[in-house]
């Protein structure tokens, strides 16, 4: 499922990065920078996010001051931004799979450390907002506790030292290139979970690259396997999204037998940024027609290499006509796989049909079937305000 160069060395300890790996810090950082720059009459371009991911706070501040020609020194800018962040610590949400990973390793007695370029006090403030996180880590190392931050190996070496273990027994989980470099220089195995899309080629030094924490296979590293997959599906905390069906790319998916009823990615950019790309499934309601099984992709459709993250729900039902403009509501209850590229359109289509069969079958399991009756799907629309 996940791209793997070779089955790695066996490890006994896990060291995780915080921002971008366990926490969706980028989403809050984007909001803060956007409103800060707006006050200066400038427009934040989230595409410059790659300039700040994985940097020390001062390096990240320097990059923004330079890119946007701000009338402040990097130190002044950092202290202003730090104040804005301090109000938002508890609004930073765990990334999909973060709580699952933490619970899994904790309940199996695997030693875990947290290693971040952020100052220790910021790390503690951030993790205090999440139940059970702090006690899970047998060591927490901040960027201010070592001489040099990532990409230097210091932080990871210090984490191993505090866990009383050798670097070679440690597996690092990291979203940034700087972090991968740091882990490798520390002599550790490194799984990359890139937080910036379409940059996978830049992570070639990692031992393995996975699309999201949902795709981790700890048994590859001698760690206890996850046991929550059921019939090729992973139950997730359900989430809900809906709106009028809009025109998609018009690639003739229908001709291929896979029509996808697109929702406006623009209107849902916040909720979409919270969910990692991949193939999911659940229930779909059309207000005037009923509730149907549904399988969908979220992401950039690697085969077509889209520039925009879209949501592509395929309802597992034959309809006599199109339903553009109708209200579509989705309850997304499970995960199947990461998005992938394929050598041919035929192989992409075959895989999507297999996803459809997996979803069709799984949705009969009581665990997933229960969400068919979600009030979000079955309640009539609130009075239209038009
Ligand atoms: P577009 O690029 O506009 O999304 P598609 O070829 O993907 O075009 O077709 C999607 C449209 O087909 C939907 O918006 C909907 O109106 C219609 N449709 C018919 N059957 C289905 C189905 N089973 N699942 C999703 N959409 C369907
Ligand atoms: N596109 C990809 O490029 N890679 C994928 O792995 C992929 N998986 C999909 C899975 C499902 C269940 C659905 C409905 C779509 C998927 N797509 C994927 C998107 C697909 O390319 C898009 O909907 C096309 O327009 C279908 O022809
Ligand atoms: Mg479509």
C-alpha cells in the first residue's frame, strides 16, 4: 500500500515530530499569517508554506519577512506572531491518525518521544490541549534545549539519550525535509509523512514515505501492528460535508462508468485541509431521492495531476438522470487507501471499481451501517434563506 524501499531495521522506540506530523499546525499558521499580512495590505500565499515547514521559528520568520518585504526585523516579526499563536494553541487540531497512533503505541508499551524545533514551552502548551498526549511521551525535546535545530541531528540524539536507548533502535516519524535529514544524520530509520502535497520526490532519503499517519504499518519495523482494519477498511471518526452538486472537470467520468458528484472545493477548503488525501467511503443523501452508499477520493488525483484538491464522490447507485444543483450530503465513515498514480486509465478504473466493491460490502457492517440514519443525512434542509 505505502511506498517502501525495503523493509527496514527492527526498532523498539519511536520519536515523533509535532507540527505537521501530529498536529495540523499549518492550517492555523496559514490563518494567522493571512490575517496579519492582510492588515499590511499584503496577501498570504499558502504556496509559500514550504518556506516555513520544518524550520526553526526564527528561520521561518526570516523567510516570511524576506518574501513579503515586511517592515520589521525577523526578531520583531517573530515576537508579534508568537503572541498571535499563543492565543491559538488549543485550536490546532490533531492530524488524521495522530490520536490512533499515540493510543496504539501507548497501549502496546512502546516508548515514545516528541522532538520538535519549537521551544519546549510551546510544545507543552500545544500538547496540553490534547487528552493523554503528555503522559505518553517518555521524553520531550524542544529546539531550545539543544545547540542546533533540525536538520542537525541534535534533537533526535538528545531524545534517544533521554529514553536511555541507542539511536539505531529509534524510528523517527517526520513531515518535513529538514526533519528527515536530521533523523537520518542521527543514524535512525525515518518514515516521512510529507505535509506539503506533490513533494514526494524530495523525500527520497527517508526509509519510507507514506501519505498519512493512517497508512503506517508498524509491523514493518518490528512494532505491534494496528488491529483496527476491518475487511480492507479503516473506521475513522465520522465527518460530514454537504452542498449543491457542481460541475466537475467534465472528463467524461460518466463514460468510464464512474460519475463523481463534485462539491465546491472552494467552499470547503477549511474542512478539506483537515483531511488527508485518500480514498474514503460512507453514506450520501440526495434530499429528494434518498440515502446511498458512496465511495470517494479526496486529493489531487495523481493520475491527472490536478492543481486543486477536490472531493469526488461516486454514489453506488444507477440514477436515471443527472442531479446537478441538488443538495448532496455526505457522512464519511471509513478510509480505504491513499490516492495513487496508475500506469494506465484502465488500471485506475479497475482500482476505483475495487474500491467500490470494498465500500459496498463494508457499509453493510453494523459499525458503518449505523451512520445511514445520521440526522445530518435524513433531516430536511433548514428553511432556505433565499
Ligand atoms: P463532472 O465532471 O461534471 O463531475 P461527471 O462525469 O463526474 O461530471 O458526472 C457527474 C454527474 O453525474 C453528477 O454531478 C451527477 O449529476 C451525475 N450522476 C449520475 N449518476 C451518478 C452517480 N452514481 N454518482 C455520482 N454522480 C452521478
Ligand atoms: N484518481 C487518481 O488519480 N488516483 C486514485 O487513486 C483515485 N482514486 C479514486 C477512487 C475513487 C473511489 C474515486 C471515486 C475516484 C478516484 N480518483 C483517483 C479520481 C478519479 O481520477 C476521478 O474521479 C476521475 O475523474 C474519474 O475518471
Ligand atoms: Mg465529477
